[in-house]
C-alpha cells in the first residue's frame, strides 16, 4: 500500500476505534444487570442469519474516479453466539458496478471506455455483542478472501485476481420481536493487491461501508 | 519495506554525492551493470561512448564512490581526464595492441576497441597510420542505457504494402545510369591530389574540387568549416543538398570521407580505396539523383578529418542533433573498391537501432542492384563517419568491403589496386537504397503534416494507449488515405484500415502503453494507386 493512500485511511480507523472504545466503556458502565447486581438467566447458544445491503466508499481515489463515489454491496451472514457477548460469524459479500476508464496525464480527447467490476468475498471473524434492553452494540473484526474481476467492455482487457483482506466494524441492533433484529454498522476494510495500472500502481480495494440489514434468530 | 527504504536513502545520498565537487574519472561500465543501476543514478552518468558490450562513462568522485558503495562494479580507465585527448583505437590483432602500449596509455574496452591517450597529443600525430581512430569528446553527454531488449514486439496480422509500381519504374532507370568509367575518373581525380591529409592544402584543394563537382550537378553546395587537432587545424566538410518535394524536413544522407592518410601523409596519401572510392560513389549518386524529385531531402556529404578521429562527421552530426534535424538514415561509404575476387561481399555495419537501415538497404539492393550483402550489428564499430550519427541517436550504416586491403593507409593505396566492378555494383545498390529511402516523387501526392498524439486510458488493473493521428489533406482529389503502423522505426509497416479513409485523421485504439508506435500514411487515387509513405511520426510526440 502506498503511503499517500494510507494516511487518510489510518486517521479514519483511529477515529472509529476511539469512538468504539468510548461507546463500549459507556455501555459497560451503564449495563442494567451489572448496576442492579442481578444474575443473568442461563445462556443458550443461538444462531443469527442476516441479509444486508451496504453503501461502499472506496478508500482509494482511483477507484472512485473510475466507478463513482458510492457503490451498493450485498451481505449475507451467519452469526453463532457462543456466549452472551461473543459470537463468531461467517458470510458472503458481493459488489458489482460499472464505470469508465480515466485518462492519465494530459488528455487529448474526452474518450472513456466502459468497465465492469465485481468483487466477491468470503468473510469470517469474531464479534462482540452487548445487549442493552432492546438494543445491542455490535463490534466485529475478521478476514476476507476476495475474488476480483475487472473487465473492459470495448477491449479484451480482463483482469481476474484473488486477494486476502481484513475488516472491522461497529454498529448496533434493535430487536423487532423475539426472532427479528434490524441492525446497522459502519465497516472499514482493507484488501491490498499486488496489481495495478498506470492509474494506481498498487490497488487496495478496501474502504468504508455503511450497512443496514435484518437478522433472523434461530 | 525497511530494505526498500534503506536502498532509497542510499540512492538519494549517492545522488547528492554525485553533485558534490571532486575529481573526474573515465570508467568502463559493462552494459549488464549499467542496466542494474537505479534510474535515478543512471541518469547522472555522463555517457561518452556506447560500445557493443560496455559504455565509456565520465563520473565525478562522489558518484564513483556511490556506485562502489552500492556494489556496482566498473573499471576506472583514467582519472583527472581534463586536458587530455582520448581516442578509441581499433586494434585488429594482439600485435596491434602491443604496438600501442609503447606509444601512450592503452586500456582495452570491448573486443578490438581500446582507449588510447598520450597526454593532450592527437592520436594521428603519435600512432602509426594503420590505426583507425575516433576522438572521444569529453563534453558529450549520452544517456547511458542498459542492454536493449532483443525481443521484437509482435504486431497483429496486417497487410503489408506491396504496390511499388512507380518505384519499380523509376529506380531501375537510376541504377542503370551508374557509370563505371565515371566512378573511376572520380577516384583518379582524387588520387591526383597526391595527398588529402586533412591538415594539408591539398586536402583543401580536394574540397574545392568536390564543391565544384556538386555545384556542376545543379545542387546547392556549402562548406562546413571546423577546427580539429591540437594546433588547431581547419578543414571543411562539403555538403550538397537536393531539397525534398513533399517533406523536405526529412533528410537522407549519403556520405563518405574524402581525406586520406598514409605512412607519408603530408606528401603522398593517394587513398584510392580509403576513401576516394566511397567519395566517388557519393559523387556518382549525386550526379544521378540531381535533377530528380524526391519526397525527402537528400544530402550528399564529403567529410574531412575522418582519419584524425572522425572530426568532420562529429561536427556535422552534433550540430544536426542540436538543431533538431530529422535525419531518416545515413548511408556512409568507407572503402568500397578492394576485392581480390568477385563476387565480394559488402559489409553493412549497424548498431541495434539502425538494423532496419541495413535491412532496407539489402531489400533495395536485392530488388534493383543485387550484390552479396552482410549485415553486422556491432556498436563497437566506431571507426568511421557513421559512428557520430549513432552517438546522436540517428540511424546510420557503414558500407565497407569485406576483405582486408593490404594497401590500407599506405602510399600504395592506388587506383591500380581497385576492383571497379565491385565499386560499380555497390554504387548501384547505394543509388537504389538512397532513392528508395528518399522516395521518388509520384503522381499521387504524398500526404504531409502528419501529427500524432496519444493518451493513456486506465482502469484499476489495465491501461491502454490511444493514438490520434491527423494530417494535411492533399491538394489533389484522392479516393482516400491509408494508415500504416509499426513498432520498429522505418520497417515492417502494416496497414490498419481495410478501406481508404475519407478524412485525414485516424484513431488507433487498444495499444500497449509501454510500446512506442510509428505511423505513416499514404493517399490513394481513384484508380487505387497509392502514394509514397508520408514522413514517419511517433505516437507519443506530445509526451
């Protein structure tokens, strides 16, 4: 990853981490059970299945210049809650978009070629869930395995590659009933690759994503 | 990451050190070592001479230490070069090398080429006449490159141009005009000056003779005077010009040196083979082409002071480069008359970037004036007037007999030892090649004003280049235009359009951004006849 790209991303990560830590401290301090000294009821592991859509904002400007500032992503995820506060999760994310090439250097003609881009990710990680009445604070970190393809529609240029990445997120859920929970989270991901072009010597497909979804509890 | 950072710090420190004052060194840098030097440092190397396997480079103390510190190996040839006169000397045998050793300092460079100096003394004044020399100019700054890739870039299949009906009409007629007797008379005339040693008045008289000859052919002629040698002496190049019709800014040069030397240079240096023969071929080519019309300008040049170290051609080539003269190719002829038996082979010496010129010469010769030709790619062949053109990045070849002339640089190098049938066949090939390069003006007008610009379009993982071409519409009605492309300058053009283009513009998409492409265009008339190629342009002239 190039230093020039890394600087603003790192700042956002620190802000997000600090916010998360502050919220966590407040929640723990204000947890009803702890304040009343009441033992919680016995825990039974449960499974959550969720679907969500995300609004992705790429960390690298080169990606945004080709495909626009925000792209829609789809998430499907399963959470296995092993204790009241800890859960494991695994899921799938896909993002498909269309764009147009950028001109490098001084342009001679305003001529752009159409592009298609797709990244499909298998993700897994560890989460922390802190229930507060009908709300729940959720934190998560994990890794991803990503399959990437970029295709030029006018020329036989076609790049397909695989890349590993990492991500972290923070969000909250709201119980709609015994089985349903609506949730939202903000996520930061990094997906570095060794590939690039005249536009971007080393591409990182990470960025920020706001996610909104619905979970069904089993 | 840490390692990369450390290397960068060392390189930056080295780059700073390079700018620091200190003594200079001449070094021999092998090309494979040059290729490994980071570009940031390599651009600071002052290349003085490229040879086949190495460079002669001038470096300051700081840069030399930096290169050593980074683990790059080189050989120091000499230190504190200021005030010394260095020469590249061809040492044909170990005995030659041994003979040099007692006359001054000698450092082997590359194959049969050595660096020689004897303080500030001119090589010609201390070396036996048998040595061919080239002055190494310390002020020259050539860009040091690594070894070039020899892998050709494949082009998609395209249609080669094969309509040459008009050239086939014109060039055989030109070739047929080559006169063996006139070639012989020219050589005899030059020999009759007794000596053409560049520092003598006889050489000046020979120059005047050549000036008058070219003028009598109706060509515009000029002297190009320059100083040479330690005295300094003054001598003159003779430059005759046949202006081009459609693209006069593009020049084809046919040249030879007219000065001579021998073991009695001040009084008797007939130089019949070396190089009245080459000069005669230039004169005869000028006689035949004068009065004909070609798309490109043809210059007929007789250089002086070649035997002193290529001073005349160095002066001409460096001034042409400084003025941005667009030289298509240089045909240099040096010793083309000694052939004990026939058939005899004409050797064509080229460097890697001039290979196309030898191929083009051979093709023209095969088509119009067949003779055995051998192409030899050797950047170390620095011993004649093509070499300063190589130094300036121009394409040039040297045509020279294949046999060793036992009368070389002797008072016995006379007309009676020559094979004029050999000279005549070579001159025919030279006329054919020069006419082919300059392109006889055709009734279908050649497009002019071709311009090319390119831009790179990029996605995340791929980039392509697009070239935008436009040219001036020809003044006469034509059916359209054809566009040709190649990745090797002046060779292997392939047509891009399937039918003639109505407008004088073309966009070539989907190109590799890392490759340089060259373009020419032609006009096509209503009967399907195609004009000559326009001047060639590079796709990235805007970059």
